[in-house]
């Protein structure tokens, strides 16, 4: 009888014992799963929003040079408010500043869609200008979903371009549970492969934060961090921060931060083509 009770207890304990936890996927596998999820998201044809900023030692303003729009970063506390219209099929963004000046740019920083981020992963968020061809012809309506081919995504921002390291549990900017990754480029190239850190939203396997590093020892040396979340059914940039140091002759002269938010975001069904014509202020 005692032997039977012992065997029954042993079997019960064995059945109740928890199974060994499965090993998590590698950091690279986790990362590739996230970029595949991002590459298949629907994108809006047009976006309207307002960028507002809060300066803590840094100010950012628009500087047109030879028809291109650059982000000038200087010491200061001047906030900005830019009213933006974005056209996805050719990456064009119309910017109306608080002085009434109008600019048109294809720079990724002004593009709140995944396409803008994808191009920044190749060209960099600061420094170089985006010169990629439009998705389809400008007159062709963009399909609601235009996936970026997986092979292109992996080549530009996946294991072919980056070493990926696990950084464990981390919160998304809105507080949702996420998982952090650190990245370093396998090949250094001027202005390219600036991605350094990412947080993946565990509910959706989408990026909720990406951080780009920038610096060449002169001018500005720091990071551009972008935050992502659902807005009206689309996964969009919602804000971020520029954090860095101004340098002269390799010597640090000033440090500060510039926080920005994208507010009032809507998705018009159409926008007039003349809204995206370059104004005299930019030429």
C-alpha cells in the first residue's frame, strides 16, 4: 500500500512539474521577424500632420541649399511648429513653417510612414539627402498595401547589413511591453547604416522605437530617435527626440535635446499636385 502511494505521488509531482521553457529565437531571427512584419503593413496615400517641438538646449530649423532642405541643428531654445502634407508615392513632403515659408522635401525625417524609415536605414536619417526613385509613377495611385520585398529589407537592414545583439525586455515609448535590440553595421560607410538600437512591440512584432546614430567628429554628433504607434489604423511615426553634442574642431562645445511630436494626423484621400511644387523660398 505504501509503495502504491509513493508511486502515485511521484507520478503526480512529475505531471505537475513545469516544462522547460523553450529557448528564445536568436536576436537576428527576432529582428528579421520584426522587419518582415513592418514590410507588409498598409500605408496611407497621403498624410497631413503638424510637427511641434520642445527645445532643451538644441534648436532645429530648416535651411534650403541648392533646392534641398537641410536640418540645421544649433544651440538654443526656440521651439518649432511645421504644418506638413506628405505624398507617399514619391516621398514628397510639403512643409509650412511658422513664418509662412513653404518648402518641399523628400527627406526621410519628414516622412512618417515606414517607407521613410526604410530609406533612412539605407541612406541615414541625417546628413545625406534621399534620392531614391518614386515607388510607382507620380500619377499612379499607390495601392493600399505595397509590401517592400523581404529580400530588399533583409539586405538593407537585416543580418546582411548589421550585427544584431539582444538587450532583453524594454518598454515601448507608450509603455507597452517590448524587447530591445542593439545593432552595429558590418561595414562602415559615410552616412549609411546609421541604425543603432530598436525596440519591438511584443503584441504586434512591429518596431515601436528606432534610434539612428550620427556623427563625424565635427558639427553635430548624436542620435535621432523615432517613436511609432497605431494612428487611425496605420503604424506611423508619432514623435521622437534629437539628442546630441555640437562640436568644433573635434571639441565638444554644447549638448542638448530637441523633442518633437506629430499631432493632428489625418489621411486625406487626395491632395492637389500644386501643393508639392517647390516654392521660390527654396530655390
